[in-house]
């Protein structure tokens, strides 16, 4: 029987869990996902590998749990009363890209998703999906308040802020600050949300 087939996995509680997850992030930051092993995390956390497997099914689940902890746990839908305030709260909170560790971890994650389908599946299920649900909830509540045009396609608009910010952080090398996020909101996201899609233009083939 392998460690992942041991049945129930009791929760590693409190400070011990926190220590293991912090050790996971340290190893991920130093060597990346490909070279991270359960043995290395166990050694860094001064725990047995069996302890890790009793709590987490394998490396993908452990790494995603550590990333969730870095980001402050399960996402919470902010409620500031405005779309701008909610998006600022969602994107500028704990573990934002202005944190060097968070940026290093995200770099490792992007690389791992392209190389490891199992990790990509777990990361999309346990990390991305709740984030997407939170984003949709923010925009749908703003639509109910009249801040979002009824014809806006949220599948296009909702991911746009993250896409722009990540582009500026990773490709342009800019620091991610609340001021930068606010500018993107004011100049791109909020106008698009308020005014909705443009009417179709003339067919250039005619």
C-alpha cells in the first residue's frame, strides 16, 4: 500500500500544519515545483514523510494547500459597497504580487502547470476555481447595483484585471501596488464594466 492509499487523512492541526506549509513554500521558492519532493519538505519541516501523506494525498495537494495558506486561505468575497473597492480588496490583500515570495511562487506555479497535468488539474480545481467564483460574485453583485452594464460578458471582463496585472508584473517587470491596480481599474476595467460592449462595426469585407 502506498502512502496515498492509506484511507482517511487526519488533519495536521494548528501550528504544526502552518510549519509544514511554510516549509513547502520555502522549498518551492528555492528549487521550484519540479525539484520539490515530499522528502525535502519533511526534512525542512522536521516531520516524517508519513505525516505529510496522512494529511495530503501527494505533492500537488500539498503545494496547493501551501499556496492557499500564503494567500490567506479560502477566498472571501469582499463587500465594500462598490465594484472598485471590492476589486481592490480582492487583488491587494494578503499574498499579493507585491510580496516577493508570492511572485516567486507564482512563477513556479506557471511553469509547473505547463509541465505537470496532475498539478495543473489540482491547482485549477482547488485554487483557480474558487478565485473565479469570487470574481464572478463581485461582478454579479455590482451588476445588481447598476455598476455593470447588463450586456457585459463576464467571461471576458472578470479575468481582465488579473491578466493585465500579471502582464505588467511578469513581462514588464513593474511592481504590483494598490496604485497600479487602481489605475487599471479606473482606466480600463470600470469604464468597460459601465459602458458595455460597443455595437458591431461595419463588415470590412463588404
